[in-house]
């Protein structure tokens, strides 16, 4: 079981200071119909994450309805040209699962998650920055399943000191941060090919 890498912890600190990631708030969220959650199945984290969403629903005065779509890589598998399971059609499979979940359960709030430390991401040599870039690239495809759905991106972190936290990450703020600081800080982490396909400052900007 991996520990949170120091680099990834610093990324979280920097993004929190820049208010790109913030503590999850239910303000403005309609949880009454439940949530579709796309995430890694990590057995060491699942109970904490389900309990978080259960308590959030209860605090909002609604019955928890947590509809999981789970596979290694979570939302990152639907990023264009994702390095997760290339050529296996998993992106279309997951998009179909979202479509079905919405139709079967009438849930219109989709939570697209990544987490750290993520064993699958680590096995591919990805840092948290790579994970965020893939998550941000995945969001427009998830939104396109039904543009009337609300799609939010989250990061679950298991800190080395035992704290576990769920954060919200704004795509609009991430893109602005990337232009202002991120590319200079972390652009070197990306191969030229990946920058072409997954550049977070590309033209596919969707509203947050
Ligand atoms: Zn994972």
C-alpha cells in the first residue's frame, strides 16, 4: 500500500493556497436525487469515501443515494487518448455506464474523482499533476453524456499522517492556474505527445 508522495502533497498544498482545490461543500448542490460517483475501487479508501458522501447527504437532509461506477483509474479512463487501458474501449464503456446510471436512477449529479495515493496511477508513473490533467480532460466528455447534468471533480487524499480529505477542484480555476503558474511549475513533467493530447489549457474549455 503506497503512501502519499511528497511531491503530490506539495501539489495539494500549492493548489489549496491558490484556491484551485477547496474543501468539499454541499452549498448549491442538489443532492436530493443522489450522486453518480466515478472512482477507483481502492479497498483501503472506499469506506471513508462512501461515509463522506453518506454524511454529506444526511447533513443536507436527504436520503443517501450513492451510485458507484468504479474501475481502476476512475474518471481518468475517459480522457481523450488516456494512458489507462489504451485501445480497450473502456472510455466508451464507462460513458455508457454513466448514461445508464442516469436513465435507471434519474440521478443528474456526477462526481468525477481521482485520488492520492493511487496505485494504478503510480503503476503508470503518473504524479498527481498528471492525474489532474487527465481528470480535467475527462470532464467535458462526461458532461457531453448529458449537458444538463452537473459534473463536479473531486480529489480524495489519504495523507501520510492518517488524515483523509475530499476536495473539490474547479476546472475553470485549474485552467487559469495552469496558464498563470502550472505550466512553468509542472509542464516539464509531460512528454511532448501527452502535452498535445492532454494539455489542460487546450481549446475544449467547458464551464465549471
Ligand atoms: Zn486508484
